[in-house]
């Protein structure tokens, strides 16, 4: 039908269509431009934050190794880079340093904070294994067993079994300790872990 319209009629229809639709067209174009600019700015901001967090973490580890004060660096990580992997790993270092100083409760607090900041299954398993060791040191045997029960990763089976055996041995329950050590030997895929478990089993008077 449009083929039979005069040039004047077609021009009039086009003008009418433009009058009715120009706002939505221009709005759509502007929205697309804003979205692209916003996304680019967000990407740039994310990269900058990631680089800043990495630099702060590197400065902390360097200072820690050199035996220099780290309090201000840790404060920066906690305040400006909270809930990042860098904060979590800094908490693991803080827990380790607290263990070195035999400040078990402080170490436990750092690990609990780290647990609250991640959903990564393997990282959670690693943190919980360390937490269970500290709970054993504090003679919180039941709590340590509960923590070990939350560890699901196959790669942690031998470590969980060994620590479970240590808990039962600390309770003078050698039968359950031996059972746990034997389970650990069965699941261990590392020769060093196997040797350690066999030594612990032998210490109970049981031939591995």
C-alpha cells in the first residue's frame, strides 16, 4: 500500500510517526549510553579496588615477614577491603600468629570471623580444621568434634580422622582413637600423613 502513496503522503506519515515515537527512541538510546558508561565505570572501579586490596595485602605480608608493625595495614584491610579474600587470608595469618603466642582464644576469634566471611567450601573446610585443632588445645573436645563434623571435603578426610583420634586419645578413649586413626590411614593419599597416623596408632599399642 505504501508503494502507492505519494511522496508528500509518505513524508507526512513519517513525520507523524516521528512525533509519536521520538521520545521513546531518544530515551532508549540515552539509556543504552548510560548503561554502557555505568558498566565501564563499575569495571574500572572493581579493578582499582582489587588492585588496592592486593597492594594492601602484599604490604601486610611483607611487613609481617620483616617483623615490622602491621596494625595500620590490617586496619586498612579491615576497613577498606572487608569481605574480600585478602581480608580472610589476613585473618588466617592473624590466627597463626596468635597460636604462636599461645593466645588460643584470639586465634579462635580470628577463625570464626573468617568463617563468617566466606562461602567457599574448601576454604571453610580448611578454616574449620584449624579451628578444631585450637578447640582441642583448649580441651573443648565436644566443640572440636562438632566443628570436625562440619568438614565435608574428601581431601580433608585424613586430617579429620587424625584430629578425631587425637581428641579421643585426649579423653583416654583409646578404642575410638584407634578407630579414627585406622580410618585416616585408609583415606590418606599422602605418605607423610600415613606415616604419622601409623605412628599414632602404634603409640596406642596397636600394630598398623
